[in-house]
């Protein structure tokens, strides 16, 4: 009979200090402890239940850190369960065999732990979007696995096909399924490159969908755009948020389909000689857009509220939780696009010859 559970050793002093978390393994009346370097404070631990006290899912910051620690603890126990099962099938074993196997498998050979490790590295390189995609794909696979982390080596064709069916049964679209599969595939081959696993010869991702499904185009026609351009006159007097949403949309439309994240971070310093030169958040490439009369009027509408801001539009756009340090009032704006890097592109700028009426620039 083998047992293993987490124990907590509180710090010497201070409720803000972190104590020692370890797994005690008992087998054949002998025990060994495996220390885990998780930052757990005395108030985070329920000693009677031997588990973390997790806050509600809405809390961020420390709450998110505790949920990540809890997931790692579950992964440790799941790994021990697998080790004990393997040793039991092989014959007699000792408590030392268990701890040795645990240390030999390492801490970075599970899907969730490896995804976090890679995501942290990507964030340091400024690749936040890819980091979020890797974390999201790993968490989805863990949910499919009943909330238990799993070794990277357990990823196989059969498990992936079951995972794909699970995603489709939840009502997800093919492109969403492909998003998860492509990011898991990237993590899988990163792990193979790091020598954490030996990739399967049959290529486990070959039988699941990793393409881009052609969806029905839902572009607006000329009548729709003209109707939106005339909409401000029909909005109720107190509908400030609707008016602003309309202005943001029309500006993005006239700016050759500028994405909302790029519009939200558009700086006054990006405007030079009647042209916007900005760096795309998604790709890092520079784009050059000529400012049209409707765009100029929309920027002018927000001039009063952005008088002391380096941005063209207010800070309280829903895409921002808080202004980044480089864009706060009183700080220097980020670097500007170097000369010669702007891209004019070959897009025609007729935009259906839609005329934006003069009232689109009014401030009253």
C-alpha cells in the first residue's frame, strides 16, 4: 500500500512569507519527502483538508497564481499515481524508487507546466499573443482530461481524436478546434526539440483538423456603410457610448480596416504630414494610411478629452485595463517607426466612394 499527500510547513514568522510545501510518500512503513517550491502563504492553506484555499474565479492577481499552483499540485499527484502504477506492474519496489522516478521525469514534462514555461519565455520576448494561445490550448486539453495535467509523452493520435470529438461536442467551430490543435502541435514539437519527449513516428496530429475552414463572408455592403455614416443623427441625445462606438468604427473603416487594438493605441506621434504610420500589434509590421477628411474630423472630435494624452483616442476604451507605462501622461511615447519602413500597400482607397457627412466631426 502506497500513500502520498501534500503537507505544509509554515514560515518561521510573518503571514506574508511563504512556507514549505512538500509531498510525503509512505510505502512499506517507510517515507520520503519531495519538496515543491510553490509560494504558499499560511493563509492560503487549509491544514485539516491539506489543500489550498482557492478564491472565486473572478479574482485575479494572487487568486490566479493560487489556481496555477493548485493545477501544478494536481499534476504532481497525477504523476505520482502514474509512477506507482507503473512500478506496481513491474514488481516489488521501494519508496526510493518512487522518489527517484519522480525526479527523473522532471518538472517540465507535463503539458501545463511546459506550456507555462514556454509562455513565460515568449512574454519576455514581447510575444504576448502567442503566449496566451499556448496557455489557452494547454488549459483546454487539461479540462478535457478531467482537470488533470498529463505528461507530454501521453499525447497520441487516439487521445487527440478523442479531444477533437470533445471540442466538437461542446459546440465549437472547426476553426476553434484548429486553433487549439495547432498550438498544442507547436508545444509538442517544441518539447521534442528540447529532448523532453521523442515524437511519435506516426505523427499524432495528422488525423485531427489543423487547417483553416472557409467561413461565410459577412462583409457590409455599400448601403450598410452609408446607413452607418448617417446613423448619428438618429441616435438618442444621451447615447454617448453608442456615438463613440460609431466614430471608432467609421475611423477604422476609413483607415483601411485598422484593427480595434491598433486604433486604441494610436498615438498622435504616429501622424505626420497627413499620414498615419503605425506598428500593428498583431504582426509588428508598419502600415501607412493617408488621413482622409472623415478621419480628420473624428480625431478632432476627441481632441478636448485627449489634450494631455499621447493617444488619439481616450484611455477608457474597453480594450485597455490600464494605460501601459510608456503611454501614461508625463512619459515619453514609445519609439516611432523609422523612416522608410512604412508600407503604402496596394489597396485601393475608394472605400465604395462612401461620403462621411460633415456632422461626423461635431463635438456638440
